[in-house]
C-alpha cells in the first residue's frame, strides 16, 4: 500500500456570516477524509452548497482549514512556511476553474497564464526557449495551430478552447495533482466530452492525478476511478465508481442517481414528492443532515451524526441504515 | 432600522472629523493667523469669550493639545462658537442662525427641485431611448454640468439684469423694504432669488439627468422589465414601478455624493449675487479673517449636507427592501 | 475501453468563434480596441479636439497671443475691436493675450491634480477592494468621510489660513481631497473583479499579492482609471477657478480665475468691459466641458448597454411589406401556434447578424415541444421572437415571417392589441427567477399587477387566486408577501411558474427554467410542469440545452443549429433514429450512468460565426459524413417519415417541402 499522493483528514472549513451583532458559523465543510493516489482520477460529486468547491479551494490553499490537515506526499501542508515551500506546493497542486469566461485575464493574450506558470515554477526554462515551451503546451491540449492560438486574446476563443488554455496553464508547472472545479459545467454539451477525454488522456500521458469536482454523475462515471459524494458539507459515500453507481448505499446517492436523466433509459419516473433542497448549514445541531429528505430516516438519525463506515470492499458510507455487503 | 442606525453612526463619525479638522487646521498652517486675530479682539471682548477663542485657536497655550481639544469639543457641544468679528459684538451662533433661513430657502429648495426635475427628465429620456429629444439632450447637459457656477451667475447678471433689466442685480431684498412676514417683502425676496435659483438649477440638473438616464437604460435591459412587458402591463406602469423605481436607487446614492459639489457651487452663487445666506457669510468671514465665524459656518454647512444625505438614505431604505435587511 | 487519442481531442482553431478572420485578430489588443471605440464616439472626439486645442495654447502661448499679458500699455477699459479681440482690462492689458497665457495654469492644474488624485484613488480603492477585512473597513471609512464632507468649503477653510495659495499648494490641496469619488468607483470595480476566476487563478499559481494588484487587476480597469482621471481634472479646473475668483489664490498669477477676480473687483460687467468677465469663464467652461464629454464617452464605451445600434443602418430589410409577403395559407385549427419562415436579425458591433434563419414549426393544442441546441444557436431568440419580447438586451427585430397564434399573426399586431392577449392567452417563464422578478416588489404585488392589467378582479379575488397558483406549484401561500430575495432558488423558480399560470393560458413559453437548479430540483420541477400541463391542458414550448432532460417530457423536439432548424420530429423517433449528423453527435455526447461504459467523441470544433455564415451546410466543418455538395449548396429542409431534417444524406428518402415553406 504505497503512500497516497494527497490525504485529507478531518478537513473542516467554517465561515463567519451574519452582521455585527448576530455572528453565525456557516459549516461549509465538516470533517472530510479522503485520499488521492498517484495517477488516479477521483470524482467529488455534489450539488451547489454541498461544499465541494470549498474542498477544492482548501486543497489549492485559497482557504486555510478551520480544522483538520492536508498531507501532500507525506508532508502536512500547514508546515509550509517559506515562500519557496509554498511555491513548490503551487507547482505540484494546481487548479482549473469552472467559468471559461472569467478564468482568463481579458487584458492579456492567452499565453499569459502559461508564461507566468513557467516563470514561477520552471525557472530552468530560459527566456529564449519559453516561447517554444508555451506553444508546446498549447499543442498538448489540442489547440492547433499553436502559433495562431498564441496570438489570440481570450474573447477570440470559444468556451471550450478557453478551458483548454486553462489546462495548458495548469500543466505548465508540471503538476502532480490537478484540482478541476466543474471544468465542463459551463460548456456546451457537445464540447464537454472533448474536455473529459483530454483529462483522461493527460492522466495516461503525464501521470497526473485529478480531483474532478462536478454535479454531473454521468460525467464522473465516464472518467473517474473512484467517486466521493458530498452533501451539506459532509462526505456521505465513497467507493469505486462503477460500484457506487450500480449499488449506491447512501439514500442521498440513491436519490441523486434516480434524478439523473438518461435518454436511453426507459421513462421510469420516480416520485416527484421530493421538493426539498440541501440545507444551509448554519450552526447545525447533531444528527444526519439529510434526515429531512430521507425516506429511510430513523430516530437515531435525529440525534447522532453518522460517520463514514465500511459497507463493502473499498466502500464507505455515512448512514445509520445503510446495509453492508 | 438597523440600516438607519448604522448611517447615523457614520454621520457622527463624519461630524467628529469635521470638528477635529476645524481644530487641527489652524494649528497645522504656517503663519500667525491666530495671533493676528487675537490682537484684533483684545480689549473688546469679555474674558469668557476670549478664553473660548483662545482654546479654539491655541493661542497662549497653557494647555496641552489634548485638553485644549476636549475643551473645544465641550464648547461646540454647548453652542459656544465665540464672537464674530464681522458682526461684532454679535455672537457667531446668532449670526449663523440669521443666515440659515435664506440659504435653506434658496439652496435647499433649488437643490431638491433640480434633483426631482433632473430625475424625471432622465427617467423619460432613458425610457424614450433613441428619440430625437434623447439624442440632443445628453450632450447638451454634459456641457452645462461642466459650467462653473459663478460664471453662469455672472453671465445671467449681465444678460438678465444689466442688459435686459428683468431682475435685480444683487442682494436678498431691496434695502428699502422692511424685513418681516409681509407681502411686499416676500415678493421682493422671491424676485431677488429667481436669478440665483436659475443658476443653481441649470448647472446642477445636468449631472442628475445624465445619471438617471444611464441608470434607466441599464435597468431597461434587465429581465424583470422584459417580464413586465411579457405580462402585458401598461407602458406607464412599467416605466414607473419596474424601471423607474429600480433606476432611481443608484441615483439617490449619487445625490449624496454630488451634494458636496452643489453646495460648493451654491456658495459661489451667493457670493456673486450678494445673497445674504450662509455661503455669502462664509466668504465674508474668510475675507475678514473672522475665523470663529468661518469655522462655525463650515460646521453648519457640513451638518446640512449630512442631513440631506441621511434623508436620501432613508428614501433608499423605503424604496429598496434589500437595504433594510443588509442593515 | 480503448483510450481516446490526441487526434480525437484536437481543437482546430480555424473555425473559431470570434470576430473577423484570424490574421486580423492577431493585431487586436485591448488598447487598440479602446482607441477604436474612442474614434467612433462623437462626444469623445469633440472633447479630445477641445482638449488638444487648449494644450496647444498652453504649450506655445507666445506664438499665438499678440501681446505680453502683463503689459499695461493700452488704454483702459476698451471694448472689443480689431486690435483687441476682447477689449482691454481696467489696467490696460489685452484681454485676449491674458486668456491665452492663462491657459497654461489651468491645463497644468488639471493634469497635475488629475494625476495625483487618480494615483491616490487607485492606491486606496484597489487596496481596499482587494485586501478586504479591516484594511477595507478603515480605508472605506476614510473615503466615505472625505466624500461626504463638503470639499469646497473645506478647501476654502484651508486656503483661508494660507493666504495667496500658490500653484503648488493648490495642486496638493485639491489632489489630496479629490480622490474619494474615484476611490469608491475603483473599489467596487475591484470587488466585482474579485469574483473573476483569473484573479484566483493567479493566487493559486503562487503570484505575490503586489503582482496581482499591479499586473492582473489594474490592466483590466484602464477605462475606469481614465474616467477617474478625467473627473478629477474637471473638478480641479472648476475648483481652482472658483478659489482664485474669490481671491484666495495668488492675485499675481496668470490664470483665468485670477482674471475673473480682477474683473469682478473692477465691476467689469457694469463698466462696459463685459468680455473681461465673461471670456475667462467661457474658457473654463470649455475646458471643463472637454473633460466632461470625454468622461461621459468613457461611460458609454465601457458599458455596452448604453450604445444604441439600429438595425436599419445595417442594410437589413425590416419593412413590414416583406413580412406580409408570405402567402396566407389558412392555419390548421388543430394547431394553437404556427410559425412560418421566421427570421430575426440584430445589429452587432461588426454588422448585422441573422440569429434566427427561416424557422417554421407547428404546435398542437396541448403539445409539449422541446427546443434544444447549444449556445448561439438562436433558440432563445426564436422563442422571444414568438412571444414578441425582443428588444434590449436581445435587441433583435423580426425581419420576415409569420407567427400565427390562435389564427392571428402576432408579427403584425400592434402593441396595444398584443398587450390584451399577453399573459391571458400565453405567458412566459424565464431562465433566472432572481433576475426576472422585480427586487423591490413582493411576489403578491407582482401577481397583482398582472391580474389588474387583464381583468376586473377585486383585491380579495386576486389574493385568493395568487394563493391558489402558489399551491399548484407546492409553495406554502404564506410566502405570498415575501420579497424575491427572501425565497430560496427553487422556490423562486416555482413562483415564476405559478405566476405564469394566473390566467391558465393556452400556451406557456419556458426559456431554460431549470438550468439554475440542481439535478434533483430539475427533475422534480419538470415532473411538476408535466403534471400541470396534463391537468390544465396548455401547450408548452420548452427551451433547453439539456436534451436528455427534456426528452422524458416532450412530445416533439426541435433541434437548432446555427440559427437554423436542423431537425424536427417526435421525441422518441428522434432519439431512436436521429437523422441529422448533429443530432447524432449530440446524442452521443451524453455519457450515461446505465449500460456499458464506452468511449464517446463529442463534436469537435465550434459553430460557425453568424456574422459571416457559410453558404453551404453550416455543420459541414464538423460533420463526419460531409460531402463536397454539402459545402457548395445551401441546404433545404427535407421531409422524411414525418420528420423534418436539413441534410443531404436523406435526399433519396425525402420529399422536399417547398409548399410548407412558402417563399423559400
């Protein structure tokens, strides 16, 4: 059992919200544990407000954890002090963003973030060769002819092309882990597959791991080895992708899977009775956060917060009533 | 309610800043303004008033800066602003209160008129985007909003008083009329205020027309306006309740911010017309180096501006339910 | 599962969505765009000319003025004449020369104060906006206090203690007090920029904060910084002149304000020297106007909504005769809506764009039609055209075709007649409830005004009906008197649907009403809509980009590509046997959670630029089955098996449809 590339333990992040006289704590992420191995694609699935984007930002060190620890290649991230250490981490763990229309600075040509990546993280590349290196990375994400693309401004490219630039910029540092925060949600359907294929191919070719954050379960199934399911700040289920999708253990995962529209599937419409929404987790009490919408809730769910426990081989679920294999 | 309280708190801070500035500036400036003034007072003033002035201007500093400051604050709070040199031996406070009604009548009324008219014209102009009227108005008002107030005042005097003789040239009223609530006086006062009022309105209105117009145009692209059209509401109602009510909100904010500018211009207008208001008195005090009066008037002007802004904020809170919650 | 190769995921950039052919595009930068925008704006040009004029005067006064401005050699108090364009002063100086020499001070003050104030505004505003927290709190408080304290009186107070304020004092005082408005603007712009991902991307890659502020934020705010500079310059010119006019400046300096001071002191107006008093003011006003015009022009340039573009000027035919030329085949009574040869165009920055090209379809009385397509295919424009709701920001005009709703052509209906049938006979549900609901009115008020516009219901009846429709969409009627921002996202969306049902219309047009919701919410909303439709019997046109979602609920599907109908047919048939290669590609671009895992391809490339649409098939560059004929010939709609498809592949099987299309 080799050392995982990244491990998150008890990862927690709270925000202070509210006005001066009535401060409250928003529990965006609570006690999340997971691992990412080398060359592995892990999908983090959840809806808006589930905390998945916050997890991404915790990994990318945009936020500091309120509690818990991230360990990268055996080294706790909180011990990174000097600028050099932090820069080294930024070159190993990079991020790709959701909105292709705001992830590139409109004042510069599209080569700008790639060049900056080289300047910051690959000093050994001399200025003369930088240009060639930039064009190489454009080519490696399929943006051709590279000379033409390099001269363009963001508004001259389509959404899909801009996302590819985002990947090229991420790759400039030769990272070990790419945190992709919903990279295809804002793209046209016909373009999404191309980006997903690109991610898969980068994993094969460069050996880079991915944490693929999404609300699209089908997309997660398409490229991910393992899937993590989040709800209201908690990690509720974990396991190999095929397994989780075929035999979901947690009631929320079951609800999520039943709601995914699939044109090839028969028109089996389940109950539309669920008009609930994920709760805003502000100063929560003990107990399962899904209990209000759960058809299987029992008394224990009201008083005791379920923890992730094994429910099969490589399978974890945070539910009192989930049945083990 | 919380919103209003927060704004009040802000105003208290601002007022404090203005008072402190009044205290600090003469001490920071080179020159012996204070000494010169003291020399002019000596022998004419009762010891108590003299002492107040000493505190205000830091002459004969027996006290430390800090204790002088608190004494000064105490005097202000009790309304002891000192004795006016210009209107000796009258107190500053009394003089200020004499001038205040004139300014409120002229500047207050015209500013409100300019804002209301400007907003209405901007509303209609933005609504009728692309019409002939809308094409000509904005550039015109951009230019008028750049006119110096005092120059327009001079121009209007030259044109309407000297050349055409329609209106009196200066003053708040004819020297021969008796002051008081009688008909002759009132008509005379109004007659004297028409030119200054027009000057202020013509210059101030441009900015508000333009901002309101731009706000309208932006608001008209919003989905909820399209929704109102989809519901088949009458254009009148869409213009007022949907577009107008939303477009005016940033204009109220802009009112607060441009008020200082308008007040500055109004001071100059009073000066040019010799109109006996706060602004004219303010400039007189500067010319006569009557610093006690000057400081008090500065505070008065600041307070008036703050009150007007508070009114605009309350209006915003009434019109926009979101501010009430932001608090 | 075999791996996708690089070839599969290549993104050829030739067919890019952009403006203009690639070679031109390389030269375009943000700066060049700005210059071009300025050149096209009349106000900016006028302002710039005036400014240039004064700058020249300030630079070389000696060449232009006939005399030394201080030379008191002429007779005093002369009126205008050939020798003295504006007469002489009470001291015998030539007014015109004084004006020319006075320019320098005003220009210098304008630029110096403008620069100083803008510098401080940038430092304060951007730092406050970016750094946030207590820094922001403190800086904002200082900014607001200075903003609110009346500046002119304060400056007078300062100048009063420092008599004869020289040029330097003026610049410093004005500069140090005049930055607050600009700082406020810059701060709010910075705050909204903070949500832009490229700033976060810069931080994540390890850039220093100072770098981010200077090299990432500032370059995107150039027009705001310029506008701030212009505003400060304007304020400087006016205030400096005012100060000098009341005698607080140096009375011996050469400036317009001092001229006015002396003119006033000598009662120039009444004493026959009016130009001495008026002309300096004209100069101040002109220079001020130049700055104001430029400032206003920048406002327009930076917010596209303010630029008006008229379609008539672009050569697109918008005459009503053309619309009526479509032959009148009587509508089929089975259909509640018949759209015939509808075309919509709008004026873009670079020329006219046809956003909807010759679209026709019918809609049965209780039919659920899904309109699917990707970005810029024209689906939203199409349905808003049908609903007669074009206009800002879509800014399109119907250039051709008919929309027969219940037998009447909506395109030729006047506004007043349209208003009668709006909401009663057909209603609209928009994409974002947060934007579509008026934020300053309660839900009840917004339902009420729809009711009042079309019926004579009493207040009580309106309230009852409002509560009823809320219950229809499973919203507790207690929320009736809430404001939109007090409701959750899902509730807002359902409230919009409730509002659309107020008069139980016969047709509801929905523009992506579920895209703001999560997967579970989408599903339950769709089910609810379908239920209501079956119960109340209205027809639905449902626009979405999510084909798999709508497929469970629609009777027929209309697939749009690049402003045209690509395919139109019964949902099940379309899914089981898609005819158009685009539809095929689209269906294969959805990974599934059921069935075997297989490699998918998607559709590489992008839709064509509608500014210069190709004459042949618009899908040709991306089509795996493309033939030479596809690129050469314009494509017609063909009818195959009760379906319509625009593709040559089905020529043999088809009977083409000229009769239905009318003037094709």
